[in-house]
C-alpha cells in the first residue's frame, strides 16, 4: 500500500503566498495506488509519479 495515496493540500510554499497557491482552486498533490499523481497550485497544473524507495536507494534497475 502506498502511504501517499490520496489528496494532499498544499498549505505553504517558500516562493508563493497562500493566495497564489489557492488561485482558482485549493493547491494540492494527489496520488493513486499506482503512484500516478497530479498537482495544482496557482496557475500551474501537472502530472507526476511517486515511487517509494528506501534511504540510499538509487532507484537503479540495472542487473535485475
């Protein structure tokens, strides 16, 4: 199970104020069980993926 599944509200960002973050709709990141995600803040909309790793894991699949 992916512990990040669901919608996560953006409450602060170092470069933008809350009014910009929530422009148009509340700023968020959202992930499904497969790690596919989308986000919105200000006038920015996008898609992303989330891959769970352990600390120090480079994510390399070479040799597997």
